[in-house]
């Protein structure tokens, strides 16, 4: 069972845990096909729909079963030594408030906050061969621009990759809600689009919910992926809940939505917003040291890249080494 970094909100419930399974070869092949069409968010949704088996609102500790005492059992001393390690095990946790109907799950995965969707996708792909969780990276020193390659060097027996198993999963604390409140350092002014140039609207604050996978898919459909800034604004627009404390509807978003984010004057406001959105998830900051000038800085490990690489490598055997049947092991179901 996996604790979700940000819970999924559906109806009046928050789902905080999920069960996952390994992808079937069919799910892998279809996900790969969608990825090759460049539909990154659709691809994650399809993948999660095929590999998530349950959502739970919470967990509780399983009550220990009473130990059956059987007097005819052989040597009690030997038995006791056998049971000692068991007693040390933490109590098993079981999920409550379960949803495990595949149809419902396929509908619900779209409502996962993006950070959670990414977390699940990575945990699922990593299950296929958990020992291969090294993530290569090429990092640029911010001081001298020297490039630092973190990779596996088999010949010299050196491995400087980062490993998924060492990366923290940072979860939103229960007392926080699913909203992000922002006060703009300079208000956004919307003026009439004519010679009068009159002030029509002035916005000082806004509120977003964590953008969901469906928000991302909608934005991807509307503006494509080429212009990442535009895509980002469009995602924020989908997730926008209120401005100046007033709820906004689809009509408002249609008129002002794109303009609102494009008109934010202080770029630091959007930097702050993206930091708030990135607070929870798989922690990807890693300290790197430049071998040339000794500068130490925090670089971001490309875990999204890890997902796509793993998808590629694990769906048809090794890339570039394809022959019929190479991707299918006899054990897999
Ligand atoms: Zn350097």
C-alpha cells in the first residue's frame, strides 16, 4: 500500500492510500503508444488506470489474531524461538473506505493531484525491476558551466547515479487542505480593450486547488506542449478556484483565465506559486559538487525522464535489441 503524497478528493471523501500492481504487457504497450504521440498526461492516466487496484480513505492497524495454543504441539522451547521475530513486526495495516472497482478507478485516476499521479506512475514502473532504480543525469555547474555526468561506469566500477529508493516521498500533512492561497505582490489590472483603457477588474489574490491529472490533460488539449509557459498557465487556469475571495466559474475563466496569469507583473509571484505546488511529491533535489570549481549546488533529478526511460526499456526488452518475443517473459501474466 502506498501513501499518496497529496490525497485524492472525490465527492466528500479524501483518499490517502492506494494499491498498485505491475502493468500487463498490454497496458505497457498502449501506454507507450500514447507516449509516442506526445500526449504525456494522457499516457500517465492510461497507465494508472491499468495499474491501480484500490484507493483507501485511511488505514487502521489489523487486530492481532489470538494465538492458538495447541498442547499437542512438539517442543515448546523451539516454537518460542521461532515466534520471537514475529512479535517484533509492526502491526499490519489494512485499508478502510476502499474503492476497488476497476471502472471507478479508471474514472478516479484523472482526479489525482498531478504530483500524486507522477508518484504512483513512478512507483508502478519501478516495481517491474526495483533493482534498476538508478537515475542518470547531466548537470550543469551554475558557476562555471562545467557539465557533470552522473552515470554508471561499469569498466571503472563507479556509479554516481541517484537512486529512487533513497529519495524521500514528502506527503502533505493531514491538517493542510487541498488549496493554495496566493497574494500578489502587485495586483493584476484588466483594462478595457479600447481607447478608454479603463480599469475593468483588479485582482489582488487568488486560490488554486492542486492541479489534477485531468487539469493537465485539458490544458494539453487546449494549448499543446510546445510552449511550456503557456501550458503552465493553462493548467493553473483549470485549477483556479477563486480570485479576490470570489469563486470563479467556467464563464469567468473563459474571459479572464488566460489573461489573468499572463498579466501577473512580478515573475517572482509565479515562482512562489510553483514552489508551493512542488512542495509535496518525490523529493528530487540532490546536492552536486562541481569537480572543476568545487561549487556545491542543489540540482533536480529528472524523475519524469526516469518514468519514460523505464517505460521504454521495460516494455520491449532492451531498446534497440528487439526481436519477436524479447519483451515477454514466461513468468509474466
Ligand atoms: Zn563549476
